[in-house]
């Protein structure tokens, strides 16, 4: 089977599995990148049955990018050939013979609650400030924020209905009292005449907010406050999770609020500061033993 035919069939399989459009496009893009490499290497169109582990290894070695990018491409090939094996198109999965590269997990950048509040108070744009309070109080991703509609914010029930979560998985996130007040005031002052299907966070000129605009304002605020490391929209999500965990909220509850599929993913937010470590060792107390 030629590569393009197999890629199309694999894409349809992913759609049937309920994978998001972004995921399907990403997998197919990575596979087409390999198809181009194979054609140049062999001067022939890519035939999936003829693919060897040497082809895959040569492709990954020639591919630019960091370890996370190369691992993503390897995982795409593994999933693709696993599908072909199940369909009886190939007899084995050559990608299984290759190991993923080791990656160094960067510690997430998070701000303590008081510093986060100080930062938000200094945001000069009301639309971005309201969005920032929402991210700080709910941990929503920036994509979830910008696609939030007027009727997704239920003041009566006190929840935000996230319809465009990662992997297209909907979920409900509770609003605390302060956030309900902030968003109610925002609607009254800036979105009083908005229709139910319209974006919740929106400027009059554009009818929405873009990730670029939000992060630009956050960068400007970081500079104004003299931060050496800029605050981004994702900093609010990291801070939300880290602050909940430091308050003793169970990891499973934080996982549900963030919309993670596994608590393993959520565990990266369990920061330990020098003060945390100092307090931990102070809990030890041994009676002196006479020699």
C-alpha cells in the first residue's frame, strides 16, 4: 500500500476513535514528512510494506528538532504501524524497535497566590485582566478561554462549561464566589449586549481575544513590573494547579479541574520550594541517645 493511501485510512481511523482534529492533522503531517524523506532516500514513492527500521532510524537522525519533537514523530510512526499491523497490511511494527530520546522535564513556572494577584491587578487592559482572573481561578487553557461563549458561563449554577477542551473533551469547572463577582461585573461593563453564542471575552473591535494579544499584554505587564521571566497565559494554569496542591487539595481533584486524562500528568505541578523542604525536615525530632 502506498503511503498516502495508508495515511488517509489512518486519519479516518483516528477520527472514529474520537481524536481531535488537531491531533489527526498533527499525526498526518508527521507521516507525510516521513513519506517525503523515504521518497528522496529511495527515489520511489513510500510503500508501507517495504519500510524498514533503518529507514525510520535514518529519518529521525536526519530530522532537526529537540528531543520532544523527535519523540512526537516517533510516536506518530509507532501508532501508524500499530494500526497497519492490526489491519493486516504489514506483519510487524518497525517503529517499536526504536527507543525514544530522553528528555529533561523542565520545572513549571508558577507564581504564589499573592504574587499572581499583584500581577493581575497591574494588567491595564480590562478584557485581558478578566481573562487572567479566570485562568487564575480555574486553570483553563488559553484556547479554552478564547473559545468560551456567553452561554458557557452559567452564573446560576456557578460553573464554566468548557466545550473546546484539549482532545475535544468537554468538562465543567466550578466558579468560586470572587470569580463570579469579577465576571458578572465584566459582563455588565463590557458584554451587556452580547448574544449567547458570542465569545465571552471580546473587544468591541474584534469580537474576541487572540492568544497573541493576551500574551503580548502579559509580556508588557511583566516588563512593567521588572520580571526577569515573563508571565504567559500558561503560567496561570501552572500557578492554579501548584497553589491548589500546596493548599492540600487532592491530586485527583486537581486532575479533574485541569481536564487531564491521568494524575501522572498533573503530578508535574507538585513543586517543592526551599522553604517547603526546610519545613519538611523540621518535622523530624529524635530523642538524644546517650553514647
